[in-house]
């Protein structure tokens, strides 16, 4: 992606198309799923790109996609869907980002720029497919008009249009200019997925080569003429402020240009190199005002959450029957309390942004999961209308939900505003990144099951006590005070996670308790701990009643065929009905979330000294439609790395208001030698569109925890595992 604003946007409009200066490219303006045609938008600047599919004379197809690429393969998957309906030559497809400023100027013709919640493909598939189909229809019509034949006699394939009766042929590049002048059709038919030739296939990702040869550039690699660099320190105490700093102590150090107070809680040093800025900042005397949370601790937060387990008031997420009466009359009860800690995103690339501010315009280059939110933050921090700002999205060196926020963007603009006309790159240290995150919410959960004389579950009360992401980030989206995100995987129905188990008397509720630590959307979100709570507890009930864990789940999922299908798939592949190898023990887990059905079977061994070896995980996923099966497999493997890292080693703790973890030495991740073999079963059943980047992360931890119990008899109810001994007594 070019770092020049001019080169990013310099185009001239020709009819309904956008032609690059010099006539090198023609783009067809597409009516994205009924959105307003941008050509008729009076607010549109005349030199911006009007199209999001650009077809060049050499038949190269450039697809402009608003969703962010952070390793999950969204750009490739969405491009596959466009290319499938466009019937173009896949080997000539490339992608690029439009900017949120262009989107704003054209009545959001590109739609939603937010990428998260495994929504990239499942919320975009229809309109990008329609876009490809519209473009193909216009290209075929242009060729037919040139030949003076009916369009119905022409067909398109691999960027070539053929007139069947005469055998005449032409290419997309040759008719693109003429096609661009046509009126786009308002109604096009989409292909049956059963006939897909590009979509649904394991094609190579479009961004792999650049990563392998080092040519790919991330936000932290960006260089602009005359650019300076900034390092920043924010108050390390939650809710604390900046009290005093001594700029004079470092202002004469080599390369130092300026010291800038950022907001009321941070201070930054600007220098000619980042290292000089960072070392000067480390040397500068700083005093902090610890504020009201100076005594905040993990123990105190845990006590608050524990109180919520017994609270009389709670928000109901799923309810049927009379749980109180059923528990009171139960022949037997099984009860357990679980907990899940704060987790940090810990992206490999720390937060960063480059900003250039003048009184007339502000530009920001940054890796972001939400370009429109970054644009809004830029405009607010710059003190300028959004129309006078823009954000140039860079490839993300990891996101996992963290880069849906905008805190570092605001900081970068605030610093650049003190140095008008000079681009300034702000790069956080790993320590700053670790201690100032938006953390996976902390929760506790008490589960109480009532059983009849035959060991059947007649009632289940699941009380979650803990933090609400929505209350912390967007309280206006609470539903009468209730946070719907809390109940992922536990809902009576819906794509975000239906509770599959048939239990006649059920109550799942949430006692909201919000510590002052910032919560955030961490990959897999609340589905992660909800899966641990439910799947570990179902395992507990099975063992308490002498039932096979698979048999109990099958009985409870008899009326949930898609849940059952993925569970049966992993059980069959793992050989559940056959003895495991000596010393190997198995555990199961299943859940539905982000529109998909997922399950896992883990195989572990535990040595006498407590050393854990996760040997194998078989995973199944039904996302409805599989756009790129190979990429789904990669996402499953990657989600297990992330989920197991959190389960084994994660956990953010606080002492005296400060996050205790500062780097990967205190917040480890899974090592290559610890990674289990992963076997992925992709089993799309059709009829719906689910996500793949996040659902399977949820079943990794409970499957392993259940296997650990099978191996040791020890039930782990709080994470991370590093704080427990698995040594045999």
C-alpha cells in the first residue's frame, strides 16, 4: 500500500467508472447490495476511486476490500467470493484497502470497515458476491454490444468472454472501459455453492509471498519523509494520572526534539529515532498520581466476583422451567465453581500509528481492525471534521480484538498536533502494550445440577459473576442493563451461540460486577470461558454419575443435530470407542458460537512428575459454507495456539493497581515444541454462514482440561494451568 495520499487517491471519473491517471486501470462501480451509488454522491471528491473492482487492460483484477487482514485470511476469502461470481482469472487477482475517508465521502459504499467477531466473510458474503456478479454481467453485456449479439449467447470464464455460436473471444481488460459506461443491473443471480470453482477451494493466500520474502510492510515498518519517532509512558496504575515530569533533564540528549504531555495520564518523547526517544523517556523523571485505585488487587477483584455468585439479582440470559423447584426436589446435586482470569491480547506487533497533522488536514497510518472508528478518533483528537481526515490501514501484526480500539491512534494524533506538518510515528514498548490493554473480562461461575435417581440432569443453574465488555466499552448497547455478549454459546437460539443441551429446567444468569480494569474483545470473547464452564461441568456430571462423557453429551444433544454432528465427527476420528494408547487420555468439548458449530477431542499424557504433554487435538467445524478449507484448517490450528497459550500460561494479575505482567517472560505463550498435532475436520452443512477465526478457540481448553482429569483425577477449575501441580500424589 502506498504511503502517499496522492498516489492512493489520484483518479479521474469517466462515466460510471474510475480510470487511473494515464488510463492504466478501469474500475466498474458496483451497487453494493443496494447501497447508494457513489457516482451520484455530491460529497464525493472528484479524484477519488469510485470503484471497488478495478480491471486493468492486462486483465489484472484489483479488489478493494474494507475488512482488515490480520492473519486470518479474510482478504483472500472475500476475494475468492468476488472472483467466483466475476468468473475471472484467479492468478491475476490482487487486493487493496479503500480508506474510511473515501467510504465516508461516498455514503459508505464499501459498508462496514470493522473486522472482528469472525464476521468478515459471514456478514460480507452476499454483497461481495453480488458485486462480482454485477461486474461479470456488465462485462459480458459490453462484449455482446460490441459484437451486436444477445448477451445470452455469451459466456465468461477465466477473464475471457466467448460468443458460443461464432467462437469469438475477448478479454475483460479489452471491454472494461465500455462496460464501465453501462448501467449496473439491479438484480443478479448468484451461483449455487455446489458449482463453485474458486470459492470453496483451498487456493493459496494472496498475502503469503510477501510475508515469506520480507517484502510485506506492517505499521511499525512505515517510513515517511521527514518522519520523527515517539515513545510513550502512560500511568501504570489503573485510573491514575500524570503528576509531573522533568523535560529539562533530557531535552539536550542527542536526537530529542520534544516532550509532550498526552492527555492527563501520559507523556511522550519525540526524537529522530525511536530508540533515542525510548531511552530518553526512560531517563526522564516522572511522578504519577496513583488515583483512586492504588490498592486494587486480583484478590480484591476475586472477592467482588465471589459475592456476585450469591447475589439475589442477576440478568437472565436463558431460562425455562422452574429451576428452584427442580433443584429442591432433585435426588442428588452436583455443584462446582469455576473462574477465568483477565487475558491480554499480546499481539506480536505492539500498538503503533503514524500521524501527520496540519490545521487543514490530519492523516494517520495504522494497523486497525476498525478503520471507521480510527477515523472518528483521528477527527476528534485532531479537532477537525472527519471529511478533513483519513486513515490508511496497514497490515496488522496481530489483532485478536485489541486493534478494534483506538487509544493509541488518539495518542499519535495528540503528539503530531504539537509538531504541525511533521509525520510522527508512535510505537509502544512491549511493556506499555502489556500493561495498558483491554483485557478479556474476568469472571467466576457456579454451576449447580439437579439429578434424578437415574442420574439424568433435571435442572441446571449457571450463575456467571463478572465483568461486562459492553458496559465497559459501549454501555449504550446494553439491553435494559443486560450484556448479550456475556451469554455467547448459552443462548436459547441465535447465530451468536445457541445452548445445545436439552435440560428441562434451566437458568443461566449474570451478576454483573465491573472492576475498573478495561475489558475488551479478546479472540473468542466470552465463548472461551463459557465453553470451559459448561463443558468441564458436563464432564463432572458424567463422571459423578458413572456415565461415559460422550454418551451423556449425545443424550443431551439429541435434539441439536448440528451440535451432535461435530461432536460425533471428532469422537469417531479420535477413536473414542477404542482404547487410547498406553498413558494417553482423552477429553471432549463442543459448543456453538459466532454462527458455527465446533467440537474437539484432546489427547494428553501426564508424567509422574506432573509434566503435561498435549499430544493431539481433533477438531471439527461446521461453518455452513467453507470459502477456503485450507485456511479454515490454518485458523483452527492458530486458534488452538492462542487458546492453549491462555489456558496454560495466560492470566493478567494486579497488585497495587498495576498489571504485574510486563513482557513474554511473565506472560508466556505456547512454544513450538508444546504444540499438539491438530487434525481438522471441515464439514460445512450449508444453509448458513458461520465464522471460523474464533469459534474453535473455545473448545481447546475444556477438551484439554477434561483429558487432564481423565489422566490424573484432578479437576482444574481455575486458570492458568501453570499455577497448578499435576504431579501424582
